[in-house]
């Protein structure tokens, strides 16, 4: 019997079940005789009972998709849910020959009126689609813009209406062929899921109707023209016409104020009360349909057979390589000859660079600029960059150790080291499941340690022999500029705070730093002796011989000395090569520093960041600093002794001036000390038409943190940073972060929690302090920085600041980093004890 009712279909994965239930119940309220067909793009493992749902469930395995395992792997969850759309619609027409009309709706749509008029349109037309917008979008620097729509497509494919006929089947076949391997979100390749293909719909197929009525498919992308939503007698209207359905795309369940996670133009508080009511009712309905439970359900196509999470990078690599799709038809496997195992194998025989590393390296212009010779001298640099960066940036938790230690090696032995690493990598093939490069690299270090026990360097032999009969108590001597109000002083205090959590005894030896203010009173219980066997000397390489000479070389005799160094360029200076002779190992603060120092170091180099954790004194309010409450505050701070060329405050000033001239509701504060008068005058000149405040005086630590707490956004357009403590401190406070996308700050700033500014690498034209002519550092793009500053000022997205704050508090707290220091100190203790036993 012919069915001329309007039947609809939806597609969802298990974590979207609450949305699917909400839509189904809502649609059947207006169309009780219709059917809702729901395609599950997932595997059902008793999480819910389809028989108890109001929709009719179809499983993805029922569709006519060839090589389903390969098909589901090459797409992320969003791409896959769009790629199956034409297969699903065709399946329904074939299975239910009595059905004449099928509309697809995204599950995050809500209906406010019957779809009778839409059904009538499908009596006359083969296809019905809705454009993203029917009027120009303001050029206001917000997203989405008209350029965004050019990239993503004319029509929004959260909805499409179809009717049964030969033309529709012809279109569905064409669409299937395109989406089988071209449903990715690759804007740079002209592809955007299923949606971009529909720009060809009315060119290739007949009888397409573009539905321009304002009440259909209202969403964040057209609120600029449809925000006049009102309510009369329990019925909603858009620009005076009925509201049929609202698309809650990117619905931010816990932060509705943002309207959608995909836009920056609108805030709920600025929209009409009727819109707020729509959002509140929709949230309530979604929660009532089990959102809190279902959102936590595991996506079956998001993990390998051994439960390792599948990264989008793995999918992208698989999508790019047709040969791998043929070789690994079931890429979810984790056996010896699996895709996952292939990812970990050397890209070239005898290399430490894996297939995965090579793929990501080739996609990263910034890394290629820094390490251009991947198969030559930069091979180990690329490997260590991967070890340090992949976990934070790409979330490969299983694959790479967060704390990479580089053992001593000379150039003549590095080829052998590569060969050893490659052989160990080959051993992984024999394992039933991959353990990742964290395991891989640990095994290599153990091998090195065993090797060194048999053949220690002459320096190590001499040192171990000298301490055989020493019987000093266990503990560490922390030596540094402990009361200095400078970056290196705060570094020393940070290490003390971390070691305080470890319960390891320690002694403090303060060095006077004559060239800066030394009034920090956090620690005052100083000793003039070094009573313990282990020294932690917190000072940079250039100062080491002078400090040891000043303290007395005899106090360092028969002790294990580690020194905490920073370096801001990719190449460690040759002129400081002799500094390694004074220490037994180096500690440093970031992967960037680790790579630079280890390239020249004959002693171990360990990445041990300093904790970012502090309290703010609430007495330091905006009123204290004479900052109006209604002003949006950008802040940058620097110490002139850290070299103004590197800190680059002029870029901050110029970027601010480009977009905020003559604006009184936004303020730039530049907090500095040790800056020269002519430098301050240049900053004042750059900001002459702007609302700004330059504070060229010292502040104590408490007041400085209070100032940080009063800002809205921290901006650092540095040319190089070893780590970037001010950046991390601002992130800890939940502030917006705008930073150059290069150097040490990339250990904690990324595109999900910060605003990274584009840059180009430039050559240093003449010696600048310790930074020698010919080295490279970054030149931030001022135009890009100013665009970001304007966008942050206008939109103030709390999602990104929340992610930044959570990242710092989770990864850089005293407890976690205290354990890292403790672990390393106990390894040193064990080494010393073994020497004494011998």
C-alpha cells in the first residue's frame, strides 16, 4: 500500500542517542502516522534496547557499503555519519517500496510546527534543500563568514528532502560514489564531508527546490538575518513567519551562552528572550532523554581491537594512502601484520623515525623549517620532538613518553644508536599488541644503562671512584638565585616547591644576583654549605663556571651535580661546550630546550618542567591598579635583561594599534622592568593613538600575580621562548592566550587551548647578547596577531580558556612534577649507592 506520509531518517552514533530520542519524540508529536528511521553508525553492545525506542533502528552493517571496516576507519565520527547518508536513503527506498518521500534531518534538530508544507513541496520536486543564508553576512571578523560558507558549501546538509523516482536513485548513486572516499573535512583539498558535493546538485540533477523561507533550518549560520524570533500564543515566529525547525548544531550543553561551538558572532544574552527559551527547552529535553549517560558511551569505531584510541591523524594517513587501504582492509586489527603495528615501524631501514612520525613531519611546515634534514643530522631531533610533542598536541598517550631522557652520545656512535633503536623496533613486531614508543624508548635507555655499566666513560669512572667512601646523608642542595625577582629566580623557587612535595631533604644555597632586584622573601633559610651528595644548580650555562668559582670548587668535589638550563634557539652555542665539563647531567624545562641542548651534550639531558601553581591575593583588584571594570585588558610583561629583541614587545604594540586605535573600552598594559628609556619611548610612539598603560617598575610576586588576575588576555609575540612561564601562569588563571606558535611554549599551548600566531623563520642578522648571528628565530605575523586580538575581544570564548586552565592544572601541578623530580633524584641516589658498594 502506497505511503504518502512524510517519513524521515536520522543518523547517529551511541553518544548522540539522547539527541536522536529527542528529535524522534518531537517529530512524532506532529506526525503520529509517520515513521522515523534511525541509522546507528556504531556497534550496539547492550547499551540500549532498540525495541523500546520510538524510532526503527537500522545498523550500518545492513547497508550496501563495500569493505565496511576500511570505510569506517578512514573517516572520523562526523565524516562517517555524513558519508553513509546516500546509502541509508537508498536502503530505505529499496526496503520500503511503499514509501514515496524521505527527508533526512540531523538529530540535533527540533520541530516547532508540522512539516505538511514541506511534504507538499516533495509532491512537486525531486529534492528540497535549504541555503545557509539568504542575505549577506556582516564583515565583522567573526565566524562563520561568507568565506567559510564558500569553503563548506551553499546548502546545509543537516536537512535534505527527497522523493522516489529514477532521478533520485541516479543522484543517490552519484553521491555514494563520491562519498565512498571523498567525505573528509579537507578544506584545503576542496572537500567538506557530504555537504560540499551538494553545490553541484542543481547543476547535475533536475527539479531541485531551494527552500528560502526563514522558518526552515534556523541555526547559528543564519541568525544574523533570523534573530527576530518571537512567541505568540505558544507559537514561534521568525521575522513574522512561522518557525518550522531550529538546528541546534554544535549545541554547547554546558555553556549555552556560546550558542554553538562552531561560531563566534552571537551570545545568547544578546539575543531575544524567545531564542533563550528555545535553547533552555531544548537542553531540558535532551537531558531528559539520557544525555548525561549516553554521551559517555564508547564509539566502537574510535578504538583499535586492543582499545587504543584511534587518532584522526591515523585516519588521515590511512585516507591518504590507497596502498594501505588495500594492504590493511581491517585496520582495527592489532596483530603482527596490522596497520597499527605498521605505524610504529621505521620509515626507512635503520632509522628511528617511524612511518607515523614521517607522515606528521611532512604535514608540519614549522617542524620542517626547524629540522629540514630528517634523514640526516636532524633525525634524532625529529624523534625527540615526536616524543615530547605528540602526547600533548596529538593525544597519542600510548605511543610516546612525556618525559624523554637523552643519554650521552658522540657523533661517531649515533649511527650505531639508530641501528639499535631500529632493531628494538623490529622486536615490537613480535608482540601481540603494541606498547608504543614510550615502552620502546624506555627499553633503549635500559640498554644504554647496561652498556654504560660495562664501559663507562673516563669521566664517570673517575667521578664514581672519588665517591666510593663518601657517607653523607641523602638529600639535595638547591643552588640558585633564590631571592632574585627574575625568571631564573622563579625557576629556582619552582624547583624548591616541587621538591617540597617529595619529602626529600634539601638545603638552600642562595647566590646574589647583583644585576637585578633580590627582594623575594619566599625562602630565607639559606646555608653556606652543601651538605648533601646531590647538587641542583639552577643557573644557565653561561654562568656555571663563575658560580662554581665563587662558591668554591672544593664544595662541588665528590658530588653529583645536575644543572637546570634553558636555551631559546634550536642550536646550543659552541662557545659554551666546556660548560658540560662542570656537571654530571642537565635538567631543562621543555621539549624545545631538550632538543637544542641534547644535540651538543655529552651528559644526560632530562625534561623536568617547573610547576605552575599559586594563589592570588584578592586585595589586588582592578581598583588597586586603577583599571576600569568595563575595559577589556590585554597584557604583556617582560624583563629587559631577557633581551627586548627576543621578547618583542613592539610586535604586541603594533598589533594592538592596528585594530584598537581610538577605542576606550579596551586597554593594553605592558608591564616591564630593566627596559631602556629609548625602548619605552618607541613603545609609547607605537601606541600613541591607543588606550594603553606602561608600568616600568618592579612589582613583588604577589602584586604581579594580582595584575595577571585582572587581565582578560595575555599576548606574547616572542621570537623565541625556552618555556614561557608568564604564558603558563596566565593560562593557569584561565585567561585568553595569544602567542607565537613556535618554541618552548608549544609544550602547553596548542590550537585547542590558545590562539597561536603565524610566523616565519628569520635569520638573526647580528649578535644579540648570547644569540649569535646566523641562527634562526620566529618573526610573528602582526596582521594575524591583530586579527586574533580583535576576535578575542569581540567573542571571549570561555571554552578555549577553560581548556587551557584545565591543561595547566592537570599537567603542571606540584604533585605530578614533584613526582618527576623525586623519581629522577632517586635514580641518581641509586647510581651513587651502587658506586659506593663497588
